[in-house]
C-alpha cells in the first residue's frame, strides 16, 4: 500500500531568515503607527490652543454670544461717536454759510400774483361789450341775403378773438363777465349762453382789460377775427362797444383750487 510522499523538511538556515524578516517588518509598522498618532495628537493640541485663544489676535469673528455682544456694542459706540462728530461739523459749516432763507421781492411777488390772477388789479384800460343781434335783424338783408340763426348770436370764437387781441395789445389783467381770466380759465358757449368757472352767463358779454388803452385798441383793429365780427355788426347789427376808462378795478380770482375726480368711499380700486 502506497501514500503521498512526505514534504521535505525545511532547513534550519531558511527558517531562521524568515523569522528575522517578519520581526523587522512588525517593528517598522509599530514605529509608523506611533509616529502617526503623535502627529495627529499634535494637530489636535494646536487646534485646541487656537480655539481657546479666540482664533488669534487677527480674528474678527467672536466665538460665543457674550463676545458677540461685546463686539457689536463696541461697533455701535464707535459709529455713534462718529455720527456726533459729523453732526458738529454740519453745524459748524451751516453757521459759516448762514441759514437765512432768501425772501421773494415784494414787487416780484405782486407781479406773479397779477399774472396768476391771485392779486386784484387797478388801472386804466378798456371794456369791450359784445351782444346778440336784435330781433329786428330777422329778415332779408342787403342784396336779399337772409341771415341764419347762427349769424345773429355771439359765438365762442368771437370772444376768443377779442380776448387774444387784448392780450396781444399788452393787457396786464382781464375779466370776462366780472370773472378774472387766468391761465386755467376755460369758457365755452352753448347756444346763446356762456359757461365760465362753473357759472352760466347770458349776453351781453363784457371783457374788461387793464393796460394801455391805445395799444389795446390798435390790437383790436389789427385782429382779423375781430374785423370779421365787425362785418356782422354792420350786417345784422350784432352788439359792439369799446370804451376807455381811466380807472378799473379787477378782482382777484376766487375760484379756489383745481378740481379733480375722486374714487367714492368703499370702492375697491385694486383687487
């Protein structure tokens, strides 16, 4: 009966060398492990020391709530002190420059009031009166031409021609039917009535202007619109009268401020 052949026994020399090599590798691993642990411990000690020191003298961020409160309180105090310094500088510069607000010259203020209509005006001037034609004007005129109803009444453009001519002639202030004419005045004719400043007026219509009477009369004579109206005065006898006055009193505009629309209470605007 045969069996497996026995393995040759290791020699005494080869077994001793392998043991020594294994022992050397084990020692190196032990030394490397000890060195790594020492390095890590050093890093941990260094980080702990930095945290305990607040991150160093150059670190701005506080590490706890109490330090945060102290830091921000100091910043607020610094800003308050800086603000106080700037306030004192402003007061000093203001005192040097002077704080007196310049007042408007009385004459200039009065002139502005005349232009805007907020000041009453007195002086020499003209009063121009326009009126509808009399009832006797109905019927055939010269040459058999019969006037139409619109030819017998004063129209809005007739008043506009007169007012513009007076302004052009140097009028300083003006009234229409006793109402002060301003830059916001707007009159409108509806039929034979006049609407002005929310009021209704009927003919005759009177335009009164303060200024040089001779210059304003000359301006009326140069106006093409006024000359056309005067042709109807000759044809259908529309009313026309121009009178000089040495003294006229024109009131200030008393119509109040501008009117504007408002939303009724309880109305939802944005929704």
